[in-house]
C-alpha cells in the first residue's frame, strides 16, 4: 500500500505544479490542503486557467479532491455580445461540433450553452470551445444529450462496466455501475483521485450516456 502523503507535501507539490505551468498566471493563486482536499482560491485572468489549475492539482499524488474557488478576473473585460460572438465563432470552426443545434447566451461574462445534441462528445467539445474564448468568466453547459437511436439502460451499464475493466488505469474491482434513464451512477471506491476521474471519463464516452454522477470515494 502506498504511503499516505501529508498535507504540507501535497500543498508544496500543487504550488510547484501551478507555478511551473506556463498556461497559468499563478501569482494570485492561494493553495490550502486539508485532509488531502485541495482548495484553490484567488484570481486568474481566464476561465481556461481556472480549469487548468484544477487539472494540475488533480494530478498530484495524495490529492483526494479539488475544490476550485478561483475567481476569473479578465485583464481586458469584454462585452457579453463580444463573448457570445467569440463562442459562436469557435463552435463554427470546430469540425467536431454541430453548431446549428447549440444556443449561446452570455450574461455578465457567464456563457450559457443550451440545445440538444446526439452525443456527449458534442456537449464536451462545445464546453471546451466556450471556455477558451477570452473574457469568459464561467460556462454553464445546459446542453441535453439525446442519443439517436436511444439505448436501454442495461446496454449502457454493460458497456460502461466493460470500459472500466478494459482500462488499465482503473481498478474496477470496487466500482458499481447503475444507469437510470441514460444517467450513469458510479459508486464504490478507488485508490486514487486520478482513478475516480478516469472512471468518470470512461463512463462519459460510452454511447448513449446522457450524464454521469460520480459518487466514488477515494480510499488509498
């Protein structure tokens, strides 16, 4: 069994990761760690940097969870209409997204995505496109995934279980899978936070999945 790392060590490594990531201006980012849970506070100039900070923290050994309370404070504020136009342009450029089925609204820098798409990948890439646009403070993704043709919950559950078993990065022995109306519920435990989020990724990318509720506990 791997040794449990102390909060001081985890905090030091998270700070190092943030300060050495050229994608992030970490000058105004504060890090606290309590019981393996990382709390990110302060400000960053873009939503992209906020999301990247979470990714950096999640990769550190000993991290149980990440609570990202960073506030986005753009260096050069943009109007809501400029942001909306930027997101729409990003969706149009992205060959992976059917932009004709996605609606974009921006209120006080927060982008709201809505509409109905056939797969989670459309929803995922639309979200990614939105948070790369300058001036975005946050993204609320209300896009509904409605697969065509629809799949049964049992078929989806079987495929998610197979995906977890195939994934060498995940110990699936402690994971249970339940599907209700296309929503996948992951329960049980995994030994690392990386495995928790990798299990969710495996579920998200399964055909027919509308949403994933990740209730896995991290027990080293």
